C-alpha cells in the first residue's frame, strides 16, 4: 500500500510585505556578489529565495528592478554608516566617515568589486554610483567649504574618483592595511584641496 508522509513543517514561511522585501534584498546582495547579472534569472532568484516566481514578480517587476533595488538598499546602508557626526569638528567627522566606508568595503569586498566592475556595463550601477558620489561630494563640501570655489568643488569631485581607484586597488591586491589606505586617502584629499587654494574653516 502506498503511504504518504505529511510534514508538520509549512512549505514556506509567511512574512509581512516589508520583511519579505528585506529578505529578498539581502538574498540579492549575496547573489549579485557571487554572480554576474547575466548569470541570474528571475526563476533562479525565486528558487534561491524559496518562493514562486510569481511572488518574486509581485515585489520586483523585472530582474533589472530587483538589481537596482538591491544596489539602493546597499547604498542606503552605506549612507547610514558613513553619515558624519554633527557633534565632531569637520576633520574628525570626515576621518570617521572615511573609516566607516573602508570598514564597509572590508566586510563586502566581493560585492564592492562586482559593483565597480558593473559600473561601466550596467546602467543601474553607473547611475547609482554617480548619485552616491554626488551626495558624498555635497556632504564633504558642506563640512569643508560651504561656499566652495570652482577649483575646490572640482578638487572634491576629483578626489572621489581617485578614492574609487585606490579602493579597487586595495581590494584587488590586499597588500595594504586599512589604516594605510585611510591615511593615503586623507592625504590625497588635503593635497588636492591645498592645490585648489582651499582655506580650512575655523572649526576644522
């Protein structure tokens, strides 16, 4: 006689809309760190999440939407972690924010490397990186030079591009300590600002 064993465990766990979305975005961060966008499909993502493809489409209309949402979630986390402390002098707040950024890269080396690689080929990644850079530039200028000259503004934007290059090199070669990278980047910023004729604010 054929017998069927009925499991006492539910086929899937019911989650609230926000909890499910957070779960999917966390999964996305892991998947996109290990695979290229072309290697993944909505069917594969749904299978990894343990949900139906229809439910995945309910949260994200396309793979591109899922990828963009995953990037934005990571950017929001990074923004919170690197938010300057308003109670610190600008120089100390900058140093602390930069250290937090480097700490995030240490924890997410593969994801950071993948993100920077995809910036030249995936529109969503390029757009997000540009938005993050512009937001970071505005935060830097607000603390260092609220009314910047064109040269100072250009120096800050240029330094952000240099920072990406330094961090990509750091992740690739792993032959510098985080403190060395931190010191190098602060020195480069100070050098660029000095060359631009920047005058430190009184509370610097």
